[in-house]
């Protein structure tokens, strides 16, 4: 059986890239396809033993870093890959990877991290945050995203089987594509984190500083609770804006290596997570340290954090709602037992992911090929 694996792009290493690496480990002889790829990213992911093919976008000016500028060309580029010689195609898609062309004699399984957020759920926020509500540039971007939505619906019909990374994403797949899916939670490197039952008197959050991550909300809440210390790791477009909001009890550490991140996750009284994420790896990593999570009660966090056992939900993305949750957490701290919290994280291990995925793919292959 000849296998092709497709990912949207390899430019940075995030959750979807780590999932792809585990998929690739099941098929060491598979060929890999992506719109663009940076050599150093391929090496860091351990994918350099595979044959890696990229699209024509790879050769366009500044494509390795400014690839998003070529969004209108993504559908055309992904359709140019000739996969006709493969028996099994597995796409790892949060944008256009699922849109590869296949024939009736092939099986295409898509591990869907999310339908395109900026074209669907976050469309209006994306337009607003980039100041594209008016003007010629705004009209152009709106027209491009309109066409992307049309293409995305068509492309979803090229997939034989959908795997969602959470039940939350499964609902979005059903809503947008009218397709059923099976949930297999992503792999989290829980083995890289040790249980720490000795917590210190500070809170912690970590994220890229972009609007939907809601770091500004967390900082605003702690600016009203200056008796509570907050450490923040991360950087991004909103860093300067958030730095101006920070009060003396809020320490912005910028980007930090993994060992520093692990230190703060391990020692924190609680990890604060305010985004409505598709899955959310950091809350699982925090729990792997025995650290409770104060999370927005929507999205993937509701599937990884158990309210009043491994963490606390807040119901609205507002400062009062988050402040109330933090106060509730402090008044009921005896409910959160580090050993029990770590047990919850073990449900999302890499070993579990590979077994569930392998079993599912074996069932599909036996049925189809």
C-alpha cells in the first residue's frame, strides 16, 4: 500500500505539526506534501527521512515566511499535487490540505484540526481586527474569503472519512460541511511533564499574543487584582498593547524556551486559559504537572478540563466572569488534588493517540482497500 501524507505548511512547529509527526511515524515510507516547507522545520520534526514535495508557492517571493499573502492561490496550489499513484491519502488540515484531488480507487482520510477559522467562525473578528471593514483592500479580502468558503465546501466532499480533534470541532464539521466525523484527541507529550505537588503563589498563562487568544482579557483581570501575581510567556502582534495594560503584579516574560515554560507550568497555583480553542494543548500540559486550569467554558477545554475537579470554568469572556472564577478557585482550593489532576492529562498521551489512530485507520483500510 502506497501512502501520501498532506499538511498545509511546515513553517513553525505547533500542535498540528506535532500531530502530523505522529501520523507520519505510522507510515515511515510515506511521501509528504505541503504548500510550503522550511528545511529547518522538517528537520526539527524528524521528517527529513521522508520525501517532501512542495507546491509552486514555495518558489514565489518571500513564500517561506509570507505564505499567507498567497491565500487566493492556495486552492489552485493544493490541487496541482498528482496523487494518482497512492492507495491511501491522509491529510492533516486546518486550511486547504483536505482539498487534494483523488480518484474513486483511493481512500482519503482527513484529520481535521479545524475548518478554516478566518473564513468561517472568526471571519467577522478577522475583518474587524485587521481594519478591513471598509475600503478597497477590505472589499478584496472579503471577496477572497467568500470564494474560499465556496471552495472549502466543495473540497470537503473530496474526503472519504473525517477525524476531528475534539467533539467541538466535530460539531463544526457537521455544521459547515454537513459531514460526520470520529473524534480522536491530539497527542500531547504528557511524558515530558512531571507531577509537582508543591505550588507557589502565582498564576500563569502562555500564548501567542493575537486577539482570539484573549491574553488582554487575562491581563485586564489581574490588573484589577493586584494582590495576585501573574506570569505571562509569549509574544506576538499584540505584545506592545498588552505591555501597556500590565500592572506591577503582572510579569511579561516574552518568548521563552520549553524548560522555562515547564518550570512555570509546574510551579503555578493555576494556569489561566481564556481562548475558545479547538482543543488546547497547554491546559493538558498544565494538568500533566498537577496544575489546575481556570478556563473559558467553551470549546475544547470543556473536553480536557473537568470543572471543580481539575479546574474551574468561567462562562463569559469578560473581566468580571474571570475574576469571579479566580476568587471561586481560591475559596475552594482544597478540591484540586495534583495527583488526580495529572491522571486526567494521561488520557491525552501520545501512546493513546497512536493506538486510537492506528486502530481506526486499520478499520478503514480493511473496509475500503
